[in-house]
């Protein structure tokens, strides 16, 4: 491997895994380190064409739009505090103080946009251009303002605010610094123009600055208390945080918001309710307008109240992952691994155990759903063919000593009802029927994380996947031959090359084509996939219109265009 390739792997891993595998975010209570804003002027600029991300699209309001009203909904837990830069909490960024702030880029949401997606578009910028292999210039919009409250007093958001915010987020040891780890320099020419220079090419750069944790805030607000844990939350986004308590929070629409298509509501009330059934009951009783709950609760509510509206959205990085350790005999044989896949009727097993809640996938955390392979059409033939499995096994030359153990994480409830364990037992039963002596060994989640995820102590594992946010970090960390979490021992030079190429590919369509090839290579290795990818399930009152609940990228952008029919 070249030195440059190793640097790219290192940057990708810093970006994606520095925080996620810690599982508990660390934060600093001290003042952030503020670096003076650079106002240098670069030399001549030459723009290059890049298909993505887009400039901000103009969205026409619906013809039958009725403005106003308050949306009432509930979420599972309260945000930890109000300082978005100092927490990896998706709740804080998506439903909490994060929605009060603008970002340099946001994510496309609304009609015609598939869910989930992390396709970026300009937010505080009106246009951008790539001025060199590692350098970008952004024109900052002139109509974004902080609230007319002290200490910001309604002043305009400038390029200097973005510089301050990014340098604050990059404070060493802070939990969201990883999103900025590939930025070498961020500088303001003046109030209207911003330059960002990267250490290395990074296909996920726009996605990172669009992440709901990469908010733009005013230095004056931070100076009030030295941090923002208790506020003040004074952002230029579509919503003002009015009040927060242990029971819930209220938000008011920012009527001076620069967006040309919202917010349409007057505001919303959010309650913190941990019970899925209680949240669903709130919608059935018309106390709440909109909630996320379980598929079982959704089905029950719709059976009683068929007028209720629902949607399910794939939730990458969740579900049931299965891996075969290709570094251990007899799984170092490609024929044995193929036979194991073929011996198991994946669709029948997952449907019976999970009741349609999960759908199989390769398991990549793709920012654009169109990049995902059609699993059934492309890879369905790898499963559920016992005769083909027997033929492969008969030619593999197994010995009586060849026995397998399935390590399964106890991610569910009791031993009898834990569906991860039931999944492992289904796979073991198929392998025993095939003649492969297989036992199931359930382990607590902490041991599963230490011994299985990180140390690779397994023949086969079944469990929840590790928490991952970055696609490149996932690919370099788990699927690349030199990945530190490539515990399955699989090595494929073609796959390695594709992983390295996609990490530096700024052309959105070309990167999508590369990711489809990557999925073929992964599944061709018959060593790791998601037997079922998780999903988020939502239910709402029929009066709620144009709601597309996509929270990927820790973003609550979809709330801006929701409206209530009256």
C-alpha cells in the first residue's frame, strides 16, 4: 500500500471512528480555544465542475397550503443540554437546540427526495466552487440574521461566524471535532466569502459540514457563560427555542428566516416520553400529532384508526449483522462460506422472527439511497438453496473436527425472546441440518463489543452492528484489508482499490457507481452482511401534511416544510 493510501485510511478512521467506538462521548466544560480569523486573499481561482452537492433548490409552497398552527409530537428522551458542538447526541442535534441554528450546508428533504438521504445543499451559502484540488470557496448569503435579542441583537450571520464555529467545534478532545478533522484551514475573506482548505481529498466533506452537529453560532452567545450548556440558544435557523423543561420543549417559528419555503408552522411542542406505546396512544387519542414508535404499535394504531398516516424509513447502521471469520478453518474456504449462506433461508427466517421489521442489505451507511443495490434481485440467489449448499459442502473435504460456534450478542430482552439469539439459533439449525456441527454462544453486549467487534474472537457472529456514521470510515475500518476492525480476515485487493477511490471522488454519480461495485465485491466474498437493516417507524394525524421524517445526518431539516391542514 502506498504512503498516500495509508494517510487516506488514517483520515477516514479519524473522521468516523474516533468517537463512535468509544460509545460514551467525552466533553469539555472549559472555554473553547478561539483562533483569530484569517482574512488573507488567495491567488487566482479556477473553478472545477462537480455534480454534487447542489445549490439551494427553490421549493414552491403547496397550492393548498394553510400556514400556522402548532405541531405536537413526542420523542423518546430529552436532549442532554443545549451545546450542540459538545455532544454527539442525535437527539440534541435533530430535535433539540440544533434545529435553532443554520449550517453552511443542510440536507435535501421533502417531496421527491428518497429517505434516508444525506444529499447536501447550500444553507448559509448561496453558491460554492472548487478552486483547487483541496480548496473551496463559498459565497455567504446576506439575508441570514441572528435573533433580535442581546447579545447578538439581530446582526447578520457572516463568514467570520462560520470560521469561529468551525474552530470551536475543532477544539481538541471535543466530541464533534472528528467531523472537522480533515480541514486544514478555514478563513474569511470578508463577511461574504469563505475559504476552506482540506488536508486530503475527502468525498464526505460536504456531508460533514451539513451534519446537524456542525452548527454555526455567534461568539457573543458563547461569551455569556463561556459555553452553551444552558444556553443562550440564539441561532439563525428556522426555529427559536422558547422553553425547555424536564417534560418537554416549545419552539417558535423564526418569521425572519431566510428560507423561501418555510417554516409553515407557528411552532411546535415536543414532549419527552420514553414509552413507545404511550407515544402511540397519544396519537390515537389525538393528544399528539406525530410520533416515532415501533412497527407493532403502528400496525395496532392503524387497525383501530385507519385514517392515521404512517411511513417507515431505513435506518442504516442498525439491525442484525452477520459475519463469518474467513481467517479461521473451515471458514477460510470460500466454498464453505458460500454453502453456509445457501443453507439458510434468509427471507423465511427473518420474516418469522422479526415480523417484517427488517430488510436485508449489504449494510453500508450510504448517503444516497439510489446507491444501494437491490438486495433481493442482486444477492437473493446466495441464500436458501439447500441442494446447492450440499453440493458445495460435499466437495469441500470437511473433517469431523470441523465445528462452528456462533457468538451472538444479547441485544434483546430475555433469553427466550431475544430475537438476535433466535436469529442465531435459526442459522445454527440450518447448518446442523447441513452436517456442520454448530452451537450458539450468547454473550453480554459489553463482551460482544470487546471480544467480537474489536478482537475478532468468533467463527460466526450475529448481533447489532457497531455504531458508525461515516461511510468511508466504515469501509476503511471494517472492509479494507488493512482496516483495524476487519475482524473477519477477508482480503480483496479489488475491494481495497475501490474503497480508496470512492473516498476521494467528488463526482456524486461516479462515487455512486463505485459504491455499487463495492457492494458486489463485499457480497461476492460471502463473509459479512446485514440479515436485516433496522428502520424508523412513524405515525401521524391526517391533518399533518408534507411530513417526510428523515433524521439521517442528525438533522431535523424536514420540520421546516411541515404544515397542518385546517
